[in-house]
């Protein structure tokens, strides 16, 4: 909604289009060709003149959006960390089970020698 307010009634004319000044269309344009997100800062970095114009016109690096991108990135990192910890727990459980089997075998051998 806020982006639409910033866009207002902007409609590019021929001169605007020649200089890459147009608003990207989410269903038509591949934004990855025009903008790249810096995962460390949350800022969108323009890759083209159109990307630069789009980011500036819609104020895509305003603090609220930057904070939202950083929060999303943090959520992805935390999800991956949880996944890795769960895998580590499974691996440790398997190691403990193998060690318990080994100890049981040693106990059986010790009893057999007596």
C-alpha cells in the first residue's frame, strides 16, 4: 500500500522509458535482474537504471522495509540453525547408541572370560 502511495500517478513517458525510468511490474519483470538484496544490511542494491529508479521512487530502502528484510533473513538463518542442531542431535543419539552396543559387547566378553 505504501509503495502505491509513493508511486502515485507516475506514468512513464517516452523520455522516461528511454532512460530506464519506469516502475517494475512484479508479474512481468524479473526483479532479480534489476535489484539485489544485501543480506548483511537489508538494503536493495540497484543493478540497472530501472532498478535504481524503481527503488528510489518506491523508497524501497526505507527503515521499515530494511528491518523487515533483515528479520526475514534472520528467520531463515535461525531455521537453518535449528535444522542443523536437530541433525546434530540425531547424529549424537546414533553415536551414543553405537557406544552402548559396544559397551554391552565388552561386558559380554568380560563375563565370558570369567
